[in-house]
C-alpha cells in the first residue's frame, strides 16, 4: 500500500532542497516561508501527513530514510530527526490555530 505524502514531499523536499541555505540562514526561516507561500489547506495536509509519519515510523533510522531519501529533504538537524519533525509539526499546527480536534465520541451514557 502506498502512503500519500505528496504535501509533505512538496514541503520538505521542495523547500529544504539542496540549496536551501542560499535562500535562508536558518531552517526556521524556511518553515516561515512555506507558511507564507502555501494555503492553509496545503499546510493542514502537510501537518497531517507529518503527524502520520511520526506516528508510524518505528525508529530514528526509519524517519531519516523517509525524510532524507524518499521525500528528498536536504536538511540534517542538529537534534534527532524526530525532535526536529515534532517541532516543525508543532509550528505548522500553531500557524493553523492548533491541532485539528475531533468531536468527542458519544459514550451512550446519559448525563444526570
């Protein structure tokens, strides 16, 4: 089964391309540029795909293989890949007004 990571690939591979340091001094500036350039819907999809990746990757090596290999990201963080991706996810969600919330599940109990 193929996992859809199109928005995440556009973000990490497109914005953190091999020459990203010629355009920005810091990775945070790249994230800011992405947020300024892209629609909130695209940012929301990228944040969701990033959350899915973080939830399913079982190791640091697996994250690096996906991010650096499959998605074409050319940024190697000073912290772990997971720590960096978690901070990026938080930044994207913050820019969108926080993580998407779902309605609480009905429990079938009546309030008294």
